């Protein structure tokens, strides 16, 4: 497909091709991106639809080809792609100040909501109806993980060609096995699959060094292993979420579960299920689940620290690299790395369903999980609707005096 080419910007987006409409003020950016942050239920598909409607169709600040290029480039980056797209669009229409203001406006509404809900669901002795609703919604989370992985499979399979499909299946299996068995090392497996694919595919001489794409985070893994202290440990967990995860929000679930539940004991398995459910039903990026983990570790300050660290890499990627998005999308080395890391990340999403299901403790929760799987995979209901239905089932069981997780 022939892509529309535009002049490359120099330092600010207005230096290249001017937008079709005058640049908005910062107040407009804060208002419009904040509105999307408030109504953006449904994860990345909803965010992309709202951003396209605002920036391309209604205001014409970006042309359609540029918007599609931005989506493709953000999907090549680690971290929450829809958040990076929101920051990029704000950068494109109002420069660096717009990126900071628009990105913050997109993130903060959901962050406020999820921290308020964390205070309710993670209270020392929450009311029985709260525990029931959380147990019901948490029971459905494993089905949501399977649905998320299934939605990514077709496009990833189409990108694999010929013998590459055998490797694709191997990467998928490796990611699933890593997520199901040794979650803390999932990042190494995903990065390793990307590096293997880089080594297998013939290098194209386009002036880019492969070392600039994947191996850079590897020294950071060693640095994180020697850190100490609660704040540093929480920051390291959040950094892995924001900077070392490929493939979307559910890739981070095994990482956070292993750290928050098994390693640092900040929360129980049931509370972690509640955290994942809250990340799904609140507006804004799913990655804000890490704020609930932060709250469990160190209260409101911990939630804010975790969110800040997790989203900082997304701002850095856009502020430092948005001018090069044209080249990133066509970069053969980046494409090769994603050819290995992408299917491994999808496998990790599927694999995450296993520890999430193992965290269930009551027989009725498995019935809720089965019903959620039918709603999502057979009846094609939405994630938010399914989780709210599961929460309602848990609430009814609690009101009827049924057993609840400890």
C-alpha cells in the first residue's frame, strides 16, 4: 500500500507540513484529551476510535495517513500503545507542551477513579457486598485474558510468512509457557524471542543498528535485580510495566502478579484479580492496573509513584522519537524484532489466564469464569459489560450469604 509522505519535522510538529486547521490552545488540548480519558471505556480500540474522531475526522489536525502511521509506530514500541498514540496526537497538534498536557489529561481521570476504587476494594475490612462484587469480577478476568489474546491472533498470523510461521508458533508457545510458569522472567523470554528473530532474518542495510531496538533494556534488568527498598522495588515493577512490555496491557499481568503476590506479598491473589478487573472497567489505559498494585504496597503515594514510573517511558518515547516515526514504521530491524516479540507477547496473554484462574478459591467463581468465557468468546459481549455482569453475580452471592474468598 502506498503511504502518503509528508515533510519531516525538525524540532516541533509545526515545522513540517502544517495541520489543516489552526493549532489549538493548550486549554483545548487539556479539555479534549481529558474528555477522552473520562469516556474511554473499552481499552485501546475505544481510545483509537475516539482519537481518530477528534484529530482526523472532526478537527482535521492530522491527516488519515499520518494517523495510521502513528498507530503502526506505537505498536512497535514497548508499553501502552494507545497511551503513546494519545501523547503523539497531542504532540502533533501542540508540540512538547501539548504532549505533556494532553498525555496527563488522558491519564489522570482514570487514575483518580482507579485509586478511589482501590481504596474501597483493598480496605482492611471491606463490606461483604464489596468483597462479593470484587470476587465476581475477578473470577472473569482469566476469560478476558483469553479474549484479548484471541483478538490479536489473526493479524499476527497474517504477518508471518512461509517458514516464519513455524517460528511464530514456537514464539507463541514460549510466551504462553513463560507466563504460566515463571512470570517474573517473562520479559526476558519476550525480548529473547525478538532477538532470535533478529538473528534469523537477514539484516537489511538501512543505517540502523540492531542493538538500538531490543538489547538496550537488558542491562536495566540487571540493575533492577540489585535494587532494594520498598519504593525502589515498586518503581522497578512499574518500570517493567511501562518500558519492557510488548503486546498490550495483559502482557504485564504475569509480571505484576508474580511480583505483587508471590515475591513482595503486597496483596493476595484475590486482591490482584480485583486490581486487574478495576483496570478493565475504568476509563483510560489498562496499564493503570499498576496503580492498584502501588496502592497496595504504599497507599496513595505508592499508587502515584507506580503510575508515574509506568507512564514516564511513553512520554519519553514520544518526546524523543516522534519525529522519526516515519522511519520506525519502515525499519526492517524493528519489524524483525516485533516478528519474534509480538507472537511471544500474544502467547503471554494466553498464558496469563492460567495463574489468574489458579488464584480463584471458591467453586462458584469457576462457574462465573465459565459464564464470562461464553459471554466474551461465544456471544461476543464487551469486556466492561462482562465484568460488570460478573461483579453483579458476586454481589448477589454475597448478599445471599455465599462463601467469599479470604
